C-alpha cells in the first residue's frame, strides 16, 4: 500500500516507521521543515523513542519512508491517510481547540482522491468524526463518504518511549461510519500491525471493531479518564492521610493485594499529552460528569498543595532559594507537556520564593528557554521539591542540596533513611 501519515510527532513518526517497516510505501507530512529535513536524513527529530533511530536509518535510505511539507505530494493516490495531528484544549474554558486539526483536515481534503481510507488516530470528543470531519472532508473534496472514500476513527493507545512495543501489546480499536468502512479499517491495520499473544484478554489480541465510530471515540476517552479519576481518588486519600498521620502508600499496597482494588499512586501532578487533557475532551460533550470534573480539578491543585505543605513547615517562603527537581511530566521522558513543573514554579513564586529548576534530561539552555534559572546539584538550596520521578533522584541526599532545610518528595522516590536528620515530607506518607 501507499500510506500518508499526517503529522510526524512523537506518535506520528513511529507510526509512519511501523507502516514502512511492514513493507509499505509511506510519505509523512509535517508543517515543520526542520522535522521533514531530519526524517529525510534518516535522523530522529526527538530522542528517547526505542528503536526509532535504527529503523529510520534502515527505511529512509531504502526509499520506504520520506517526509514532506506538501500534502499534494502525500495524499493523492494514497490507499490510506492516517491523521495524528495534535488537538489542544483551552486552559481557561476546557473546550477543545480544533485549529491545527481543522487546517490539516482541509489540506488533506483538498488533495483526497477516490478509494482512500482516512483514519483519525488523534483522541477526539465523541461525535467529532461523524459531525465535524465527515462534512468538512465531503464539502472540500467533493467526494462522498462511504462511496468514494471511507472515514474511520482508530485511537492511538501507546506511550512515548515504547511505541513499537505498545503497538503489539494492545488491541487496535477501530470504529467506522459504515460496515464497509469498518472492514476497510480492519483490513488496513491487520496489514500494518502485528500483535502479541494475550491470553489475559477476553478475545484474541488484534484489530477490534467497536461497532461504531462513537464507541471507538469514547473508548479512548474512557480508558484515559479512568486513570485521571483514579489518581484523583488516590490524591484525595493522600491529602487525608497527611492530616491523619497515615502512610497512604502502605494503605494502597494493602488494598491492591486483592483483585478488586486497583488504586493508583498519588503525587504532586498529573502531566503529559493524555491524562490531563482527555478528561476535558470528555467533559466537552458530557458536562454533567461531576466525578470527572472534580477529579481533574483536584489533580490540578496538587502542586499548590505540595507547596502549601512546605509553607506550613518552613513558614514564609519569601526569599528562600527553592529548587524544583524535574521539568519533565514523568521520569525518563524528555517532555514538558502539561508538566507539574509549571504550576509548582508558579506556586513557589506566588509565595515569594526564588525558584530554580533542575532536570538531568535538559541542558541549561533548554531550561532557560522556559524562563527558568537552571540549578545544578551541589549548589545551595533552602527548599527542594521533587516533581518528576527521574531515576537520578532516587539516590538524592542532603549533600546534593547544601543547606537544604526541607525536601518535599512529590513522587515518593527518595529514600527516607538517606534524609535522617533533615526534614523530608512525601505526599500521603503521613509525615
């Protein structure tokens, strides 16, 4: 097949590579010329994705994968077009911002030719594929969905850093606007993906037809919103445990020792492209979902809660040299999307602290580009807050932060024994 992949980001590029590695001709489209140039040079534009560089170095010289900024070079004549353009959410209104996706959809529709399968993999509010993309593509292309082309939704379910492994591990969900469209999607994904055996699943691992495009849209929102709600509950337990002097981690371990409890870990923040965003996409079509809204608000308040606990113990933070350890939204990933670092820095600054940021994955210049003063272990500090669970922080000791008066471990990653004699608190640890 000839396949076009729209948007070569941290999900789109590995998908394009996966399709090419399965023996197909792939053209990737991206608005950033720098990304296109790097891909065409066989060089990964971003670090940290397992196997990506090795596969690029093999597939690009072989002519199986190339990139362009021109939809006219990618979409016409394609058997399938897979769209992985980011969908943003307005921080103030919590409403989806379709700007980038609308632009991409218009561009692909202008060049769409008959016989093409169009699959959206970007997570969407329920009803978007049928109610927004179908009429937009039909109007611009002059083609009719179900007759001239098929439109489906098939959510990506992978994590950056392990995309290729996750593509094999998890069932590929598809939903079409017709039975013929759903069948086209099943045929396409069965031709480009392979799946691990999963005896734990109720049915064989592979391509799963959800029966409707709306069910496929909701499945992705539901599985991610579940995690946000679960973490919100864990954080609520943690806040109470702090007041009662209880170690919530011991409580959660005990609860999860039987098969009906799956309480997640509490922490200072919930970040990344998915968990903080998709509950708000769900709320955009189900505004009465009070449980979802409350959990999202509670999780968003955790950085301020952690800084508030520091102020309870140290008093006025004005003038203190405070270090936020971790800019990334989670350990081992060089990504700041919706990271708790932003709210943590803001909460410290609101209390008058002089804030510095450390992250082993970022250079000083990169940290400085966010407007932060970089910190280096071994420099003086009054207060330190662990925001990301990088492995480098597990062995942290007071000698790494000379003069530190308090460590707030927002991820429960440091060793309490290593901090004997120096105040240390962890969210939900009851101390």
